[in-house]
């Protein structure tokens, strides 16, 4: 793919200019949904509500212009928050901003390298497992705010959640808990019957009004800047770069994965669309390069907001850009109102979001599909909750690869075949047939012969006994790697050491070259390699008859 194909073009905006109405309306709707989420995820990350808004505005606008999906809405997400929390605790707010910028560079490099299409190979059990795990982690992150606890201790999210519960039991804060539960229930229940209304914004506004009217003891967000911060690179500390490489790679991996999955989901919801995965990585990379300069946290494509965008009637990327512009207007014009929002209300919105993230039908379908898929999903889920998302994806994919190799290896078979072939026109007496059948055996190797199946293949072939000639029918081998070639060489060496002649038939040219490079062809070279199996059988019979007539 050329670099030009990754850049914006007039075709991206042509239809938007001709008929912008639907996109403008959809962008407004997405902004109303995104506002409480941006505030909540900004606070959860540790950098504050202003950081969440800056991310939604800057990253949302840049990704809308340069991204590869016309429906994708980008900003702070719960999955990214899960990764950012430990980075914030270890390296501070400046470290988070630096990590975001470094991750942006990695994403741009991945886009130029053309690796965006790799997401199609992500196993479904891994995706479902970490999605469910993310939902649980986001829910656990809300425990302190939901229970009215100012400071909860613990390195892991589940540890701080348990500490919040412990403090709540000792000193209950019923208004905070009631506010969280009422907001969550209202968003979930209303979403089923009033799907077109921005219920998250409505419930948060109602909770804010109730807290002010009845003087409820609810902790508010607090003052946020009435505008975006001036761009700066002051957070970059060269002596910290080495320590931030690992976190930056983790953030880049998550941003790539979540954004491409979100864009794929948007394609499924909208008929006749298909995103450009490499361009999407470029857009997310540029967004993450830009947002930290304005105080924004690392961003990704947001599945929930993208879904709202599609369902609201968006047709082009103008809708996502409008969402960012509307949020910017809110930052500049309504910052004092946002400062009074109770943290418990935002916790309720995020709890409702976690419930919607879990697709129970998909989880049950994968669990029923096979024990292996259920195990992969469960392990990915457990590692996500107990450790972190990137580790969970790595572990889940690793286990999936092991199971896949095991399944493929089972397809490799060594099958004895009859010497009587319809294409064979040799005419032998019955006693000659008996002699031949006793001393010639033909095997057909079916499926892949690679490292996962090689050991079993060696054991099976090396156990051949009481024969003079072994014919290996190679035409049904689907894949042959170096390990398989070495194992074949070892097996033939064992047979030839026992004075058993090995013939081959149907050997593909590419397989022959690999076997020749390893030295895994029969000792007699081309004289013992045949294009067709009947020719090999005829040669074997002639060889045996010659030995019978001249035993000396």
C-alpha cells in the first residue's frame, strides 16, 4: 500500500459537503453521549476530567480526519484507562502524556509497515474474553466513587475496589451509593425503551440538580479549565524515555487492537462499508501524537460511541468531527456546570457502560463451541482482571496458537495404502502378490508435516518392520517446514540403516527443494523419486523380483 493511500482525500468529504444534515445531527448526539464518558474516563485515568475532555476533542478531531473509518469516533476509553492507571501511579501524569506520544509514533510506524490487517487473525475467544474482562475492571474502578470513598489503596484495581468496600462498611456513604445505582439503572432501563435519547447526559444532569437542590454530600468533579491547555512538550523528560518504552508499546498495542476492532464492528453495523486498517492506525497514531500536547490521555477508537454514531444516521466522517467540535464548545462555554457533576453520577454511567459491553449471547456461544475455546476465553478474562489487558491478550493468543497447532497436528496422518492401483497394469501370479505384499509397504502422508506433528510421525514411520521397500506418497502433504523435513530425514536414515529402501512419489517442487537443502531425499536421489505412485510401485516390484531371481 502506498503512502498516498493512507492520506485524506476529497472523496472523504464530498458527500458530507453536499448533504451535511444527517452527519451534523449524529455528531451532536454522539457528543452528548461522549461528554460524561470523557469526564469519567479522564478521572479514572488519574489525570482528571480536563484530560478526558482534551482527549475527546483533540484526538476525536484528528482521528476523524486522518482515520481509516468514516464512522469511527475516538477518545478516552475504559480499556485504555485500565492500562494507564498503573503508568500514572509509577510515572505520574507527565509519564502518561509521554507514553501517549511514544505510542503515537509506534502506531504511525505500524501503519507505514502495513500491519493493520493483522487484526483479522485475532481469535474470537480472546476478543470476547478480554472484552468481558475490561468490563469487570472498569466496574471495579468505579467502586471508590460509587461508595463515596476519596482514597482507596491497592496496586491492582481489584485490590483498591476491596479496600473501598472495606472503608464503606466502616463508614457508609448512602447518598453516593444510591446516586450511582439510580443513574446506572436509569441508563440501562431507559436505553431499552428510549434508545434515541442521550440518557447518560440526562441522568447526570438530574443527579447534579438533585445534589444541588437537596444539599447531598456528594463529591463533585471540581473545577476544570474553561478551555483547552496551550500545546506544550514540557512533559517529555529524556531521562525517562527508556523506562517508558515498555508501557508505550503496551498502549500502542491496545490502541491498535481496540481501534481496529471498533472499526470492524462499525463495518458490520453499516451496509456496504469497509474501513482501511492501515489508515486507521495512522489516524490513531497522529491523534495520540497530538492529544498529549494539549494534556490529553492516550486515545483509541471507542466502540460504544462509534455504535451510537452509526445508529444515529451518520454517513461520513463529518459526524465524528462534529462530535469533537461540540465537545470543544462545551469546554469553553459550560465548564462551570461540568465542575458540579457528582463523581457518583459518572460512576453510574460507567457501570451501565460495562453492562452493555458484555454480550452474554456471544460468551455462551463460544463457551458451547468447544472446551478449548471456553478455556481460552476464561483464561483471557481472568488475566485481564488479575493483571493487565496486554498481558491477557498475549496469554490468550499464545494459548489459542497452541490449541490451533494441536488441532492442525492431529490432521497429519501416516496412512498405509494398498499396492493394488487401478492404474497398475502389472500382471503377477498369486504367489508373487503374496511375496510383494509381505515385503513392500506404501504410506500416504496426509495433511501438514511440521514441528507440531513431527514427533508422532517419526515414531509411526520408524516402527515399520518386516519389509524391504517403503514407498512414501508425498502428494497429500499440505505444509512442510524445516522441522518436518529433519524428522523425515531422520526416519529415512533409520529405515535405510535397516537396509529398507525408501522411494518417494508425488513430491512437489517446493517440498523437494526444502528436502534437498536439508539432505532429506532418498539415498539414491532422483532414481528413487517418482512423479506418480504407480511408477514407484512398478519400480519396487521390479526391484524385489530382481532380488528374488538373483539372491546373491
